[in-house]
């Protein structure tokens, strides 16, 4: 078995992708020790960012500005500026809402479920996946908010005693959505923040300007890294992970009820909740990959987000992609097997009707393209992998679009119509990416992008002196201290 | 910032913890009081008493003289809007009664020029709420139910909330507010005074009402 000394830690890099069942592959490559990990992550937040950041931020801000102007235009003109009209009363706003909520699922999956399953490789990516979750939920929350038409009355979504003696309809899944997404946003934010406290303290200690010292100091809540602090922190984090886990499954199930509880053919199916959850995780992981690949390049995080991390995510993407494909197949099968003419018509219409092209974009992006990931060589080609991730995001957007387009062919042929998005619809979709990336880039600029403290726990140095006795061929160096061993 | 250049929470920040506790307890009470009482229409709208161009006293005309509401508000049984009387209605009496009164200066002026007096509307429902006086009055809902004891008001003020919840209180259970049609404008009437005939009429009206579900439908009032 290989033992690692500081001298041959470098060899770990080559072992990063190898699957040797006798030992764990290293999750941090390069000649990294605790100090250098801290330096790698904190210098992003404390120094001048690379030029790529400024370019990306400029573009994002421009798109965010577009979104702001379009929302103003919407408020001044009314929802007629959108393509929403009978029979497709739910147009882009709902498509975008479901799309963004779906994106938001990967973060909590990585941070909560993978944490409970002791998947150590999550440490490299969990922080920014969680950030992505929160920003995606922000984008998602925007669309129902503006879809109500009278933005200033959006608080009517919340049940509260009022002089109108009026309550939201508790039997409506749209209200359940308010609670589900609200809970999810709260818990995700809390989880993200609590997990970040030790790293914020690191930033506080390394900050050079007065404002940063104070802001990071306030955010770090007086963290001093004492034994008691760590004990409480670990307990709180575990509890929050356990709280967040059911939410990963519940939120998108409730979102799917928006459709499944109705009677529209193609919507009224019991497969919707698991199908939506799988789709959400699929889209979310694709977004994590699409962000991680450029981020590790631009911000010099290649040693922390190693090829193995990327490879693992690609495998999950493939696995979840197969689940989604299975769900599509089941839908079609049940439509045939169920012998309901309306249901059958809905699915034939989806694939071969006037908007059939959208269905085939969805199938190509979500079912066919991810099959490339079966091959290790292709998974390791980052350009190709990034392309697949983007394709999946496109495909997942189209999945929701296809679902909405079911409304084009209602029960009553006299009400049939065609949905045409307007330029405002398009602009708001693009603008929501501006909002997302602006928030994300600000996060990259000012907060620890990688969970510093957590990454250190999966480094060999953290386990120095532990677990030697279980091997017969323990080697100690001349000084008598234990060698560095891959944990 | 301390001498080492590091940020430390100052000692007083320890007080924040109990402060949060106090806030957690008092904030809901404050909010409930503020929203439930302070911002309620019962506080904000009831008692609205704008100054009118002419000091017309309902207390004298209705309370003392016993005039019927419909003498002036003529359309109340036929139309959604209970008409504000033209100056000619005033002058039908005041040509002979107090013809020189200084208080009636504006009334005479209006009568001569044909320019209506600009009364200030007291009971003003929002434009999106549809209210029909005739529908209510003809079903035996007294003026009193919404306008209060007009016969005791020197200057008219808003007696009830006129909020949606207040409307719904009655629409969900209209029976207690129904009286015989003949007593609709009678300010002194009491259900205990109902004769057997009147009681039968109340029951007849009650049976003729739409279902509570229809009465509380959105489009009943928001058309």
C-alpha cells in the first residue's frame, strides 16, 4: 500500500481519478497543506479578482438591468406584455419558476444528503452549490411574484387575518407552493450561512481593510474556533442537514402538484412528484457542473475541485438523466396502457403536434446527449462535459415548456390555440440569468467559495497519527512520528 | 475594532441576546395590535365626518320632524345609487320655512344659479366594489344596518366599517338584518316589535334570498 509523506503527496494527484478499492482517492491534489488551502480560497475574496470576473460581472449586471427595466415595463403596462393568454394562461413565468426552483435542488442535495451519506467529495463543491441553490430560489421566487400581475399585492399569497375576511385557497397547490418554496429558501439560507461561519472567521482574521474586518467580524458571530464552538457547530450542522434532507424531495413534489392536481391530460399523473424531483436534481447538477468547470479554472481551484469531483458529478448527472429518461418513457407507456383517449392524444400531440419540436429538443438534451457520459474519456474532456451540462439545462427548461404547452390542446377543440412568447418573455428569461449570475459572482468575490474548514477534514494531514495500528505494514519515519497516510 | 486591529464584539453586544428574547415576545403583540386594531377599518374609517358645504342636520329633519329617508333619497328603491336630492327638494319646504335663514344661503344660491351644492361623500366604497341600494332595501335591509342612527346625527359620519369582512358578516348570515319592507326606513323599529304578519314577511324574504354561496361569490360584489 502507498504511504504518503509530504514528499510524495504530489503522487496523490495521479491517484486522484484511480479507483483502487483498498484506499480512498485523495480529494485535494497538488502540494497543498492547511495553510495553502486557506490561502487558495481566501485570496479570492480578499484580493483583486481575475479579469474574467470583471467581464462576467459586467455582462451579468447588464442582463440584470434588462430584467429590472422589463419588470418596470410589466408593472406600468400589465401582464399583457407577455405571451400568456388563453388557452396557455401559464406561459414563461411558470416555466421559468419551475426551471429555477429545479436548479435550486442540487445544492441541498449535495450539502445535506451527501453529508448524511458521508460522501467526503462534497466538501469541494458544497459551498458554491448551496450558494447556487439560494440564488436559483431567488430567481424562482421572482416569477410567481410578478406573475400575480399586481406586484404590490403579492403579499396576498400569504394567509393572514385581514379586514376582507379573505384567505388564500388552502386546497390549492399554488398556496402549498408558497409554503414549500418559502421553507426551502429559509432552511437553505440558514444551512448555507451556518456552514460558512468558521470560514467567515477565517476571512475576518485575514481581512486587511477596516470595513471588511467589521463586516466579516459581524457575520462570523464571534467564532474563535474553540473546542466548544466546534462541538456546537457540528451538532447544528448535522441537525440542519437532517432538516434539509426531506425538503430536497418535498419542494419539487409540491411544485409538481401545481400540475398534477389539475385535470389537464398529460398533467394529471401520479408520476409527477418523483419525476419532478429527478428532473430538478438533474438540472441542478447540470448547473453545478456548468458553474464548477469555469470557476475552478478562473479562480485557481483545480486542487480543491479535482478531476475526481467533476467525474463524480458527471456520473450523477448520467444516473439522474437515466431516471428522467425512464420517467419520460413511463409517461408515454401509461398514456398508451391507460387507454384514455385524451391522455393518448396529449402525448401524441406533444411529440408530433404543432409544438413537437420542443419535445424533441427536450428528449435530445435530456435523454440522448447525457449518454456520452458513459465514457470515461469523454467525461474527462471538460469542454465536452461543460457542453453536456449546458445542454441538460436547455433540455430541462424545455421539459417545463413542453409541459406548459399541453394547454395548447385542451379538452375543447374550439379553445385550441398556440402560445407565442413575446420579446418581454424572452428578455425576462435572459434577465433572470443576469440576476442569478450577478448574485453568484458577488458571492465568488466576497465569500469563501469553497468550505475551507470542511476541505481540511478530508485532507490526509487531518488524519495524521490516526488509524496506523490497523495495518501490519505501518511505516514510521526515523523521528518516530507517524507518516502521513491517505485517510 | 480593538488595539490589535481586530474586530471584537463589544461588551454591550451581550445585551443583544436578552433583547432578542424580549423582541420575540413583544414584536408579535405589537404587530397584532397594530394590524388588528390600529390599521383596522374600525379604527381608520369609522367616525369619518367631513365638513359639508351646508350645515344640514339629519337629526332635525329625520329625528325631530320625522321625515322619511325616501323623501329626499328618492331613487333608493329603484337604483343602485341613493340619489342626493337636488336643491329644488330643499326649496319645496324652505321657500316658506326659514326663507331668509343665513344657513340656507348656499341652498338659495344653488337654486337660483342651478349649480348643485357640492356635498362631500361620506360612505364611499371603492370602485371595484359593486353595491346596489335597491337590491338591499327591497330585501328588507334597513338603512340603519349600514348608516347607523342617521336620525341622531347633526353631521353625518360613517358609523360602520364598510370593509369587505364587514360586508361578508352579513352576506354569510343575512337573516338577523332583515326586516319587513315597510319598516326599512324606520329608525326605531325592533325585531321584538314584529307582528305575526311581519314575521311571516321576514320568513318569505329569507326564503327568496340567494344561497349564502351565491351571496359570498366574488362576482356578486366584484363585477
